C-alpha cells in the first residue's frame, strides 16, 4: 500500500516532517497509558475521571496524560487516588487553555522580506 501517513514527508533537503498522529490513535494510546498507570499504582480511575479525560481535545489529552504520568513517577508509583490526580490535572489543563484563549489576539502578519539589492 502507498500510504504516506506511515512514512515521513520530506519538505526540504534536511528537514523531515513526521506525520501527525490521528485523534483516534492518541486516544487509544492515552487509554493504554491509563491502564498501565492503574496497574502500577494499584488505583483504578472512576467514571467521573474517565469522563473528564474524554471531554478533552486530543492535544489537551496528550498533555494531561503526560503530566499524570510524571506525577505518578514523582511519587514513586505510590498513588492512592489516581482519579483525583487525573481530574486535577485535567482541570489545570482546561484552565490554562481557557486563559490562553481569552488573552490570545490574532497574530500580526509577518512582513515580507525586503527586495534584494540591485
């Protein structure tokens, strides 16, 4: 099969752009990581924490899961309430995004470079 999604796209001689993972693969990976963290900590997440994760867009989900994993590792995999950690991280990610969205102004266009000298 000639799928360009599985191969890097070359845009410039020394610049390789990797294909962006699709939303479904990001969600599947987040779910896999969550199950690993549940086994590692011995703490399962509840329905409310699961729903909180499902409400995030994929980039926020990726960020939240990375932070949850970091927090669990910092605690030496001793986490008595993984649900609480997940919900707290999701709230912080949503707040940060909301603050950024409110303060974002459209970026000014980049002016074109000056013409070459004659």
